[in-house]
């Protein structure tokens, strides 16, 4: 199947459920898409491809054993960089928190993991979510993937741009 990176949540869930695709194949399609467009879009602050592949393989094993955690098991999700995920960077797009790795999961992260979602990258945002354009990150300015001369809005612009650029199936943002 072509363009796996442009599936909706429902389409991805249906294809995983009927065995037409694996989470590994789906996640590899998104990783390839990220490699292709991320240098221009700049939606992500971090990405651990090895962790993505390990989570996808674990999902594939669960599905093969008939023990999927639910309909979304194996589907990529990107988190705004102010949502804690244990073992992942959480900088809130601020240099003050550069190098900080979350020691715990936010409640929503726990729920996503319990449902089997694959944690993709950490989405750019306005620093400490204080802004409305996603231009005020300490690291980079996220561009609107439909028009690089425009902004995606914010402060969850990285999450919005990642979805619009087909870098992830879904993404979480926040309202501060």
C-alpha cells in the first residue's frame, strides 16, 4: 500500500486490525516521511527512531498473539514537548530544560501507552506554551507545511504541523 504516512486514525486502525499492515511497516513509513519533510517543517524537537521501532515490534508481537491492547495498538502518536513521557526529553521548547528527561509519564501518556500507541517524536511549541504562532521556541520556528511562509499557529504548532505534514497519525497539543 502506497502513502501509509497519510492514513487517518480510523484507516490505520482498520488496516492493523485486519492484518493488511504491521505497526513496524506503518512506523517505518512515518519515519521515512519525517526524514523527507522535517528539515523544512521543523515540527519535531526530538525523535528516537530505535524506540519507535521497538514499540512497533512489541505491538506486532501482541497482535500476532491475539493480545492487542485495543484498536489503536501500534499507531504512531506525537506528543507536544510539555507532556511528560518517562525516559523522553521534555524541554517545553526552552533551553532552561535542555537535557531534561522526564522521570514519569503524564496521565495522558499512561493512557496512550496502555492503549498501545507508539510514541513518535516530541513536537515543537512556543517556549513554555507562551505564544500563539510556534515561532517562540528556543530551538526552531515551525513552518506551516502547506505554506512555508506561514506559521502553523500555536502554542501547539509543532503538533499541528506534524499531522498536517503526515509525520504522524495523530498528535497531542495543549491549551495553556
